C-alpha cells in the first residue's frame, strides 16, 4: 500500500505540472466558457420544462445536438490518451522503470498508482468544468439547481470519469504493447477514430434497428453519448430518439430521475465493464512482461 501511495502522488504531481495537461485544461475551460455563453443566448427560448432550467445550461446551444455533451463525447478521449500514451514505455526507454522496480515497490503498485492518478486527474478536470459552467450559469440566469438537477450532474460526472478511464486504460495498454511513444500515441488515436466512425455511422447510414444496437454495444463513445444525453436531457426516453434528435428534436416532457437511470443502467454497466476489461488487460500484460535494467 505504501508503494501504491508513493507512485500515486508522484504521478498525480506529474499530471498536474505537465504542459500537455495545462494546455488541455485551458482548452477545456475556454470551450466551457464559450458553451455557457452560447447556451445563455438560447436558454430563454429553449426552456421546455421550468423544473430543469439550470440543467439546460449544459444541453442548449441553439442547435439540435447539445454542444456541451457533444464536446466532451469527442474531447474526453483526447484527455485520457494524453495522460496515458507514454505512461509505461517512456519510463522503460529512459531506464527509470527498472530503477523504480528495484526499490521496495511492488510491480502492481506502479500500474495501479498510474491509473488511479489519471482517474483522479480526469475527475478533477471534469468537476472543475462543471462547477465553472454552474457558477457562470447561475450568474447569467439567476436560477440555482434543484436537488434532481444536482443528482443528475453528479451522475454525469461519475460517468464522465469512467468514460475517461476507458481511454486512459486504452492508452496505458498501448504504452505497454508498443516500445515507441509515437507508436503508442498513434495506436490510441487510431482506436479513437474507429469508435468515432462507429458513433457517426447511424447518423449517415439508414441502418436497421438491430445493427444500430450492435454498434451501440461495442462503442464507448456511443454508450457515453447515450448516458450523458438521457441524464442531462430529462425528456429523452429511448436510445433511438437520441439519434433522431439531430433531425427532429428530443421529446419535451421530462422523465423522473429513477426512470432515466433505469434506461441508462445497462449502458452504464457496459461502459464500466469496458473500462475494467481494458485496464485488466493492461495489468496482466504489465505484470507478465520482462523489464530489463538499462
């Protein structure tokens, strides 16, 4: 446990002081400010349920697709990849991994500490952005969130952290399999582009219902999009209506929180399972491979 804590704090400090993280953090904040500004322009016209005025700060953009959800659906993978694509191979190539493992630190503490530090970093970033939007939105519209809106936002934060954890685990897996940092980065980005294609396919192709559901089940991007939309747009009822929202809008009568959670529960479990499987493969591969001193 002591070794895990040591690695965790060291990786957490590195994550928050790296230029890549600072740049990503600035980009996320700028986009969040832009999104809340755009939302505030349309929110009075777009209010469909007075119970969820505050929540519409995160879902109203004057377009059919929510800008805030869409941005994090596609940008969160970049954050996870940036935090993990060189987590292992960079330390191997520099020789620090062998020196680290020569200390009284168990090998599993290294990968567990790196993954945990990345998860906390993603959670801090997402929480900061959501609170920033909440603070600016409260100043602009003057309406605080009610208890159900707060619970929906907390659930969204939890799902966003799991979603970022999948991409972090995938990036760490690439850094274990590939010796070169550039190769692991390209492999992670290629996987991201593949899932983006699977996400966009139902929008551009007239697919049957069964085939669409099969694509949904294998794409973490699609799973996150479904969960986030149903949590933050209480009027969304079925997964098919989410894809139809690009053309015809989402239903306006809100569902209770319990029913929304019931709709997305299988997909939340699926996203969590994908994250756990991805990290488990990374863990097994790292524990079995040979690390030589340089």
